[in-house]
């Protein structure tokens, strides 16, 4: 649903290891310096459903794919009610690390139709801008395993990441802006700023 609230909703999307988490605080600082009140947040949240989702990272098969999808949606409903809407009503800029395009891409890669998933999310305020951070699957895997020194969790296996990446690349909605996230941090930051400027007030 399109929102007519005084705030702005800017969401960060893409496969794992694209550097979203580095870029969000850089944009938050930039916007704060311009005098905006900024809220940085993320999905899955740390709420009741978000915690259940985190348990799935190690044992994804412990719930059905329908139940998994419903958990992400329940988490989002709670997040919107408790944080996103109140902030938008107050005229704040909300920067959200992952939102419903992640559900379209990840649960889409798990067998659902991505556009059907987007329809299930019509209760959610539409982002003013969704930045899709793009890197190759090789870069993503490299950054997850070498950069963070982590093992791949159940959402991050190569085959499924390739499917997720393809869905992200095929999404076509008017509020999507694509960011080449293979570039150095400063350059990516400049592209992010250029992409969000048109929706600032
Ligand atoms: P991530 O941003 O990596 O969170 P954290 O750093 O806190 O672990 O997101 C966790 C995983 O959840 C990620 O691999 C993508 C997945 N995910 C979905 O499958 N569907 C969704 O709707 C969302 C928001 C995330």
C-alpha cells in the first residue's frame, strides 16, 4: 500500500554479503547531518517472531515452507505496527535492513511465486525507495565465508543464493533502485545518496 505519511521509508535489499549493513550507518549519518530524524531498523526483528526465525537459521527444515513464510509476515506486521508506522507518522526517515522484497526473493527461491508474496505484503507501507544491492554470488559467498569468518547458514547455501539473486535481478517495481555493490565503500555510499536524494524533503 502506498503511504501518504510525512516520513520516508528507505529499505535495503539484496543477497547476503552485499555490504548493506556497512552502508546503512553511512546513510544514517548523512541524513542526520542534514537535520533529519532517522530510525535504523532491520528484519527479521528481535521480537517474538524474529527470534523464532533466527532459530531456523540452523534448522530450516524444522518448519514447513508455508510456516516459514508466515513467520516472516507476522514479524513484519509487528515491526510495522510497533516501529515503522509510528516513525513515518512523526515525519522520520526509516532505514530498514531488509523488507518484503527479501521475502519475495528468499521465500520465492523456496518455491513461492515472488509476485504472490508481494501481494501478501500489501498491508505493508510501500517503500519510497528500495535499494537493491547487487554483487555476484561469488562475491557474496566470498564475503560471508572469508570476510566474516562464518559458516553459511541455512538461508545462504550457494544454490539457493543463486536463485535468490536471480529473483532480485528480475523484480521490476517503480520504487526499486539498483546499486552496484562490487565498488569500494565510498563509491557505493555516493550512489546510495544519489538514489535517495529525489525522495528527501
Ligand atoms: P540478515 O539480514 O542476514 O540478518 P542477520 O544479519 O540478523 O542474521 O537476514 C537473515 C536471513 O533471513 C537472510 O539470509 C535472509 C532471510 N530473510 C528471508 O528469507 N525472508 C525475509 O523476509 C527476510 C526479511 C529475511
